[in-house]
């Protein structure tokens, strides 16, 4: 069936109505709360298929994890073979070691790894470890960066100030965090001059993908590294999105600055439920000595470890990065070209593996300048894109996978063009 721009998908509507009887909002993650939406029947490669027989070129990729596309055989074969020996043991097994060795070998700089299940909880392990190592309490973080949904890291802006983002979230959980503008080395230097001896860690997305896909300015990460070292604060790179996506070594490889600790998730397991904290031996061994607690029933479970080893084997033996860069670059250029032809002021910025599309025409270097764009307008446009067979999220981030090739590029641009024609500019 063609994606003809209508939203008449009876099967999806029926399922959504049924879901809402048993599941609040019909979703299990508030990020996915929305109006009517297609229900997915299956995914393969770069494509999603819904329960009403329509197909979509997928540029959301499960919010990032499906870097090798949906249902990658090379990963599924390894995972299903491993799963037949049991899913979770409460005891150690060789696959955990293989996965840890594979992560260290791929990234090169870290000595040790702890696996967890989600990005949210592995960030908590990083913060706890940094506080234990330094004996300090405060953490510097940045406007627009996302580090999970827990009480101490979820924030929202209220008239220029940062505070809680949810009912039920107690403000005192945020007391030990200092929120600074990102890409502003002077702001960090000043904060460290003021609070230096109290700062346990500086945590950031080394490329700010969660707000606008904004890259670090030249020299910024180097300066951040110097400042953290000078003040004895641990530098934590949250590479949950960028890791294994913008290169095998993520932002560390791309920008050449090495943190003390880094967190990974999403692309690491090619869709498997897994996250990882990595760092130097002397720091990470605090877990090993039992001085710092990091626990979890499902940490190191068989499906996750199999997914990591299989995913990293593909990334190293058959690197998808050149193809991803090629597709992403062509897609970004194609969207810009179509927008110009239709005289629609779309802004397309970021990296080929993860870029941002929005309405507006201003230079964006941080969260504040991002707010000058018309983000709400794009959110409405994203619904038109979905109706025309391009699977994207309202917040404007597009992810490219190893499975996006020429056919997908042609389909995506043809569909984008139709969506632009249908877009009334509302
Ligand atoms: N850190 C970053 C940078 C993220 O983008 C996310 C999720 N989008 C998280 C942490 C939290 O990861 P999860 O959703 O797996 O808990």
C-alpha cells in the first residue's frame, strides 16, 4: 500500500485504543507519547512496516540503537544461538569477558568495562564512581544535554533557569548539579575557579546530539580536558548516542580528546538491551574492590553480551562507517536542495550519522541559540513526513544506519519532496 499522505490506518488506531486501556498513554516511555501513530508490524534493514501494510524508510532507528539496521542477521544468529544456553545465570560466563575485551579493543583507550542495561543507569554508575574517586559531591553538566530520566539528571528550563522536569521529581535531587552553557570554555573555567574543590565530575555529550546535533567548537573539548585535569575533576563523556555511531571510537575517535570515564548504550548492542561504562583500571577497580556499588540482575545477561560481541565483530570486520557517511552526506544535501527548491527555510546540520532538521536560519552553537529555531513547526512537519513514509521523531534528529543505501536515498528524497508539497506551512 502506498503512503499517500493520509492518516487512515484502522489497524493502528484499533491497537492504540486497546493499548490505552492497559498502558498509560499507550506507551512505555514518555518520549513516545503522541497522537495517532502507526503501529509497527516488523522492521528489516532500513525499513519499518506497519500493521496497515505501509512501509517507512526509518531514520529514527529505535532512537539510535539499530545502527546495523533492523533485525541484522549477523547479530540475531549469534544472539539466538547463545540464548539457547540460557538467558541469565546469576553467575559468570565467558561471553561477558569476550564482550568486555571487544569493547576495550574497539575503543583502545579504556582498560576496563562494566556492563549495565540502560544508558540511564550506567550514567548513574559513572557519577557515583566519580564522586567516590574524588571524594567530592558536585557535578557540572550542560544545557540541552540528556543523561537519562532519573531524579538527579532530568532537567527542564523554566524562564532561563534549570529545574525539575516532572511532577514527583524533588528539586533537592538537583542541588549538587551546576548547569552551564555548553561550547563555552570560559563559562566552565569560571565555574571551576569558583567551585573547583567541590567538583567531582564534568559530564557532557561530547557532541550534543540530544539538542540540535551540535558539534564541539574547535579546541573546546581540549580546553575542557585541560580544565578538568587542572582542577582534579573527572571528565565523563556520555557517548550513549555518539558511541559506535559517529565512528568506531565515537566522539573520542572523532575529536581526539580522551575522558576519564565514558558511557555507551544504543548502537553498542545493535538493538540489544545493553549499556557500558568504561575507564582506566585504577578508577574502575573501585567497583572490583567492592568500595563502590554497581549492581543489577540483568547486567552481563547472555542476550546482551552476545549482541555486543556480534555487533562489534561487524563494526570491526565490515566497517559501515564510510557507507553511513556517504548516505548521510547525500541525504543532508538532498534535503537542503529540496527545501531550497520549495522555498522552505529548512536547516539541516550535524554529522552524517546523526543530523538535525528544523525550521529557521540562525547559527546554532548551543542550547540557547537552538531555541531561536522553530522547533514546534518541525515537530508538526515530522508528522507529515511519517504520513509520507519517512519514519522520524518530532524533535528533528535523523539517524542513519549501515543499511541505508541508494534505494533508500531515492525513496527518502522522493517521499520528502511529496511531503514538502503537502506541507501547508502550518
Ligand atoms: N545519555 C544520553 C546521551 C542519551 O541520549 C540517553 C537516551 N537518549 C541516555 C543517556 C539514557 O539512555 P536510556 O534511554 O538507554 O536510559
